[in-house]
């Protein structure tokens, strides 16, 4: 398992806006037939802003695994989160230095409650229906272009739900994240997030059958 990945954080987010709405907010060229499905899970397609265009990619870098019993290859696992303090590790380094992207979303979810009966808690920005978090991307043999979400220590209301949260970017920070040096981009990851975060605790089970 690569350093800097934790399976328990941000395995679900919402992106309920159209590709055209995303293009308008991020001043990017819309891609044909690239609307997101609404709720995005690891291994499923989502929209990202990369190189000035809206693109559909798979959420998660593929991690090759082998069966402990037979030694045979298993279906790759999507590594969908990257910790800020591990971006210099081999698994993430090249993408962080050369291929950073913006991930548009309307909310992200965390699981709360006792094991076996966890429910969904949604976190969002009260003053923005659509916002961007930091991402990295690369091409893969398994799924084509894919992306991963960069995570930092949780602050404020988000820290009451989980110890980590996505790196939320302001509009004036987009150019630095996409085109600045790795050192400049890392500085954005380390800045404490100081705006309000809305927390919506629901009774919806974390694991839903039939999706």
C-alpha cells in the first residue's frame, strides 16, 4: 500500500453541477459528454479541471494487488486520497510535481457512527454551491487518465467529523496549484483553512446496496 493513502477518508463526494457550470466557474473549456454522475465513488468517473479543460477521469490511481492465497493478480484498487505530508513519496511525487488538477465538487462525505451502522455526514461550504479541492492526476494502463484527492489535517467543524479533510482552494489559488512550483503548491496544502464549513449529519447508511 503506498504511503500517504488512507482508505477511511473521503470515499464519496457530490458533484451536482453540469460541465457547463463548472467551465463557467473555472474559466475552462467544457468537454463533450463529460457530466459527472452526481455521487462519485472511488473507481468511478468524475470531472476534473486539467490544463485549462474540463475532463472526465477515474477517481483513484490503480494499485496492483495479488491474492495472498494464490499469488494471482487481483482487480486493481483505486487509491483515491493522497496525504499532503506524503506527496514527496514515489507513488505521488511525479504527479504532484508535473500534473496537478482542480477537482470541482459540491460536498464531500465522511462516515460516522459505530462500525456496522455508520451513516453519511456531508460537508460543504455554506457560501459556495460549487468549489474546488486540490488533486493530482496521471495516465494509467488500467483505467486511462485518473486522479486522486489531496488531503490535509482537518480544521474547525471538519475536524469534529474526521482528522483529515480535502485541501480546499480559493479562486485566487487555482493558478498556483495548477501551474506553480511544487514548493508553492505545497505551501497551499499547509495553509490552515479558516472559512466556515457546513456539516450535515444524516441517517442514510454509509454503505448503500444497489448503487
